[in-house]
C-alpha cells in the first residue's frame, strides 16, 4: 500500500483531532469510513491447473483483465538481477503470430493497451478495455503469455533501456541506500539483490531469457482475474478456448528467505553530498500472521502517514527533511519495515536520533485514544478508497492468492482496524520495532557525518 498520493493527503483530514495545535481552528471531525466487503465473484480451475476469477463490478462499460504468474525476482538464480523484469517486458515484443506493433494496434482498437510488470513473487500482464472486447482481449493476452517469440531484433533496445535505468539508479542516493539495506537484511537471497551489474544485463541473451520463461511460466502458476462489466459466459468461453490447452508447466517454486537484522550504522560514502539518505528497519511479521493488520496501523501511526509521529517530529517540528515515510514491504512468507528520510548533512545524526526516539517511545508509551482513532479513520479510509475500482479489487484478490489467505481477511479488514486498542498498538510496536535491533544505512558524506552518528551505534563504512 503505497503512501503519499493526493487522495492520501485529503484523507489525512479524517485523522486530525491531534493536529489541531498546529492550526488556527479545529476542523470538524471526519466521518467513520464505511465497512468494506468484497463483491461477489466466481473462481474455477481448468484441468491444466490454471485458475480464473470473474468479478462483476461497477457500471462503467469497462473490463480489467489481468494474468498473474507466480514468478518474479524470487526465482532468479545467483548472478541474475532484473531478469524477471526483462522477461516480462519482452513478452509484449511479439508472439508466433503477432508482431509487437500488431499487439499494440489490436489492443488500442479495443480501447486499451497491454501492460506488463514483475515484482518479487509475481509477474503480470493485462489492461482495461471496453466491455464488449473483453473476450478478444483475453485471447490476445493468452497469445502473449503462451507464445512469446522473444525476437532477437528487439533485445538490444530493451537492454539499452535497462542499462539507462541502472545508470540513473547508481546516481540516486535513495536507490543506493535501498540496495545496501536489503543486501544487509537478505544477503545473497534474491530479495537482497536490487541492482544488477552492467555485465549481467548485457549477458541476458535470448536463450537465457527463454530458459527463464520455460522454467517459470505455465498454466498451473497462472491466475486470471477479470473485473468490471463483461459477459460472463463469453469471457469464460474465451478463456477455456485460449488457455485450456496451455501446458501445465512447472510447479510453483518458493524461495523463503531468512533475513537478519542487528544494530549497526552502515555508511555509503558520497563525498560532497549536501544531503544524507537514511534507511532504518528490520524484518517483521508477514501477511496471515497474528497482528499483521495491527502492524500496518502501527506503521501508519509511527511513520507511514503524512501526519505520523516521525514526520511531525523531523519534518514539521524540526525541519530536518521534506518527505520522510515508512512502509511495510511484503513478499511471500516475508516482510520488512523501514523508515526512509532525506535529511540535510549537518543534521544527519540528529535526524537518526529523533527517528530512534519515536520508535522507542511508541514501544514504551501507550498512545492516546484520540490519536489512535485518527489513525484508524485514516487507514480504514485509505483501504476503502484503494479498493473502489476493478483494478483495486484484482490487486487485493491477487494478494490473497499469493499469500494463501481467505476472503474473510478482506471482508473483515475495516472491522479489525477498529478493534485495535491503543495498548495493542504499543505492544506491536515493542515487539516488531525494537530500536536496538534495527539495521541502519546512511548514504552521505562520511567525513561530515561519522562523528554525528558515532554516539548512536557502531559506524561501518560500506565503500
């Protein structure tokens, strides 16, 4: 659940009873968000193992169709980074019977376009089209995912794009801090490998990409979601016709990590930098475990909302940074929490000290009932807004599928947010955010920040 969007800022007004001191007039209290309940849907499985879920939703004559595959960075071998991303992008470059241009033209004629994506555990392709074109668009997606041609003529262009992305990332302190932080937590597990070497990208030949595809794509790893307004029978017929003969392919291969975290301050030196980028965090409970929803609410209270404690401290009160934030990042049977902030070089140590102070305070002192109520209103409102579209519903159902959760997890989500007590949030903070067990990464001018950081922990240069 990504944090600061424009509607996030608007929803912050639902949670402002504890912000009134910073305003000239106390605004009226926002209303309690409505409960969320998944719409009715139908799920069935073909003989080859492919699963499909059809969700009638809304009134606009549009249908969102997404093909999810249980593969991603987690399935990359040692020495492979961004291979799953490149493979997903390559799917759109042509099939046995269609060129990339024909794919784009046909999708546009249906009122949409084909998009692809690859993450830690899932790869996907899909798009939104006019309702009457749902069956042919599904057949188009089926051809793309079943019969990619991986034309040699397009590889150099794709590689050049990835090399540009890599070159840019290496100049960005946030990307460097992110890479170092996850490497420290996950080691050589794929979750810990964020940035590839140039030679890796250059070494991804068509045979390498096709091998990754063949080892990781197939019907039994696939789940098709169709949400919106569509002809149910026609969509199912198109699905069975176009994907019923897809070979089952490989079994789902899981790769659960064993992350570690210990208190130390790791510094990547950027001489002359006027800012420092701070990442601080650790592994936490993952979806399906007790207190997971409480963890997300606790994160919002601590650093994950625009009016969270850390933000009010180092942004509003002290002016150390412009847009700090925290989040819980989840993967299959794994999750980690981190706070990220870009701060002025001269206040690097002071900023980290205040972040640690807020982490420790929340674990020791029970927050007030008004503060918790504000966060609950904010978090519940965000959840309901995120799931008010066919794409939002599909993403939530894909989340359930990946993590093996029942629909009750979503149907009871808002109610469970409001069941949380201030003392429970304090307990969760103490258990999941122990300040003495936080991995810290700082990208900045080592000569100027080392003495600032030394009182807060052992300083270890990364360069």
